């Protein structure tokens, strides 16, 4: 298994275990808070909505500092939702397909989402609890998968009870599994389903076009100082890297890279027939275009304008049902307080 896959598997397993253990009060919630706090979009949105800096802001600062050095490494190796997206892409064959060039113009959508989160915070509406990748995963695991697992365990215990009584296995015969019902399961599953449904439009569609955390990391990855795509003189312009890049970060000239979109998945290096692509210093020349305030970044302003027009209405109708502020359900950015 490649190091990237190992890192993704470890991150997904650790994150899921922390969420489940925290929901069962088996461990202190500090570890889960620090993991959730790695998402800068969510931390900033909660801080803005609450008019206070959450205690879990330090991990986000550390991740942003590393992003300046290594680009969007978090998206490809640490983010549990990114790992789940990759699994979905593999199951449905999206990783073997070329990302549709027509979706390149949709990459600005993540800045629109980020702008909506930022502006809606002015009305005390913590939408990051439903749109942040780590919060989406926390809700999927804590409010959907964990209760389903508990229900399945309870059904097994009930089915095994007669046999356990006959065999004198009293611990199983009298065991009881308390069902879990947190509420908002359908909404949590629906949001996660939307993030994964992008597979029909190509690999990593959520990460390319919708993820607000990805937008923040992109703004900090204009030109990573250490780890970034480099191409040496051996490049034959075969265009295989262009075809296989899931983020559409490589343009018509395979020697140039949009570092703000590159997540350092290194797929281009693996498919290069002459090993002309590297990511560490000494691997070749670096050519890239800055992320600048291009047309796609104007989606940030569109998001702010949209949120300014609709934030008051959303706050009025959603806050009464518990979607405003930091006290959002039982899994998500409410644990940052």
C-alpha cells in the first residue's frame, strides 16, 4: 500500500474512532476537538458566529503553516472526507476517468461556499457545522453510522439470546445494547451523500468545486515553499499527467501547475513514463501560475453578497431549530468550545 493510502486509512480510522468514543464518553473530547480544529474554514466561521476565538484554533494555525510549506497536503492525506471521496471514486471507477474539463469553471464554487460561510457568520449562523468536511464526517460517523452500528449490535444480541440461554452464556443472554437516536440523521446523511455523489462528474469533484476548507488551503498554496510539483527537462509532453490529474491542476502545458489546485496526490508522478515529475526540491524546475484574484475568486464576493441577502432569513428560520451558534447537534464544530 502506498504511503498516501496508509495515511488516509490511518486518518479515517483515527477520526472515526475518536468520534465514536467521544459520543460514548469513553475518551475525553479534547482529541476530537483538536482533530476537528484542523479545518480553518470551520474554526473561523465558529469564531465569527460566536464573536470569540474557539479554544481549538491552534490546530488550524498549524495546518495553515504546513500548507505554506507543503501545499494542500491535508486534502490528499489527512482529510477523512477526502479519503472517503477517494474510496467512492475507486468503487465507481472515477479514479480511472479523466476529470471533465467542463467542470474546470466550477472550481470557483468552493470560494462561493466559503464566502457564504463567512458572511452568514455575521448573523450568528454556523453553517460550517453542515458544510465543513470534518464536520460532515463527524456527523456522518456520529449521527448516522454509529447509531446504525448500535442498532445492528442490538439486533444481533436479541437474535443470539435464546442460544446463549441454552448454552448458559449469561453475559450474552442478559446483555443489552442501548439504541442511539440523535436526530438530524437524514440531513447529515444527505449532506454527506451530496459530497460523495460528485463521483458522477469525475474524481474529487467535492474537493475541486465545493469544499470551503479546500478554498482556504488553496489561498495559502499559491506557491508552496517546499513540497510542490516539479518537472525536469526529461518531460516529453505526452500529456498523461494532464489526463490523470483529478484536480485539473495541470494546464495545456504539462510543465506548468496551478499549485493552488494541486493536492500533491502525486498521481502525475506515478503515470509519467519518463519519471520527469517530482515533488521535493531537486526534482526539476517549478513552473506555475499564481492563484491570484482570478475570475473564480470572484465567487467569494458573490458568496458574501448572497449571504448578506439571505443570512437574516436563514438565521430567523434555522436558529430556532438549533442550527445557529456553536451548539450545533452533538457532533460537529460545537465541540470546539
